[in-house]
C-alpha cells in the first residue's frame, strides 16, 4: 500500500513539473531536492479617510425690531375765546381721536425643520482574486483511501463582494419662513369745548388750554438680516487593497523533502505555541488546523507548509 502511494505521489509531482516547464512558469534557481508550491500571498490594506457632507449650507433670518422714543406732545384742549360779563358765552363739547401709538408690524421667524436619513457608502469595491485549493499538506482527497496528498496545484477564482458602510445624514425638510403680524394703532379720545355764541356786553378773552400727552414716535424701522450657516462634514474610513492577493511560487516541505522527524519538530513547535498537536511525525487534521491558524494570525500564506511558516515557528527547514 505504501509503495502504491509513493508511485501516485511521484506521478503527480512529475505531471505538475511537466505542466510548469511546458508553460515556462516555474520557480527560478530552485536547488535540487527542494519543493515549491503556488500560494496566495495575503492582501495588505490601506485605510483612507474621506469627507462626506453631514449638513448642507443653509440660511437663517434674524429680525431686528423697530425702535421707538416717547415724546411729549402738546394738544389743544380749549381754543381761545371771547367772553362777556353779562351774557356768558355758549360752548359745545366736541370729541377727537388722538393717535398715541402708531400701527406696527411684527415679524416672526419660524425655523427650518430637518430630518435624518441613512445612506450606504462604498468602503471597499468588489474584486476577484485567486485562492489556493487543496494540495501538498492540504485537504484534497486523492486515491482509493481518501488520503490527503502533498503535491499538485489547485487554484480557485473567488469573487470577494464589495463592502459598504451605513452613514447618517441630515437634509432640509421644511425651509425657514417668516410671518408678519400687524399690531393696530392705539388712540385716545379727548374732548374740547368750541365756542358757539360769544358773550355779550363785556368782552373778555379766554386763553386757549393745552394738555401734554405722551406718544410713541418711530426712530428706526424694523429690519431683517440673513445669516449663512456653512455646511458641516463628517469623516468616514475606506479600506483599499495596496498589495498581496497574488499567487507566487514558495518553497515548501512535502513528502519528497520532509522526514517524519522534521514534521514532528514542526508539531513540537506548534505545541509550544499553545496548539494541541501530537508530535507523531504524521501531518494529520490537527496539525493542519494548527498550522493554518498560525499562518492566518501571522500574515503567512495559508494552506501549505511553506519554508516561511517553518522558520516563523523557529524550526530550521534543513
């Protein structure tokens, strides 16, 4: 059974090498006895910030009220008249409306109303990349006994979906408006005596009579001032792929150049890192899971026992 597996492995190695040499795409300067596999190099990212509109520019109206001053106005109450000693004069009372406070207008500003809405913002666009399939010390079953082989090359074309972020924004719902209200004028009713029949016989002059009344006089009219409130912005982050995501040849350990002792050494190194791995020299599922977890946490190509992975564990590849 062992001999059959060895022959199958050798045939797959020769087939992969022949395919690589046929296309000219194979590792350069490879030393005799070394093994290589095409692996996916992890991507590196760059975080970029972008300013997006949070609240648009808008205007606000401010009303400067009118100013008034109080003045004393001298109002004629009784006209000058002639009187006589024998026949007294005859008077008639008249009423008059005196403007005390003139009509005014009052302007009220009703503020604008805003509403908040959410919007999806693209953080990272979708892209297509190659990812390795099973092979080497991977998971691809081959042979009658479903045994994982360490040779061959399997690549998968994978589409990574775009990544979005939800942001909140503010927009104008009801614009600001101004309403004007009229305050009616105020009047004061006064009475005065008007001479209708002068006195007879003795003529006398009756002086006019005046009354002082406080009235409001407009000094400066009401004014309206418009203020521009600038727009505000918020910062969001976008992640951009800056490197990696390519498939490259990397030197690996396989059945051809790795002994059970070397695999056991790698297993002991993984156990020293806290993984539950038995150092039995057999690259089984537990060793595979521990290796892949170590590679993901350390930014290494995942899925193959590369020389870089071995050295990162402090184990010599020789």
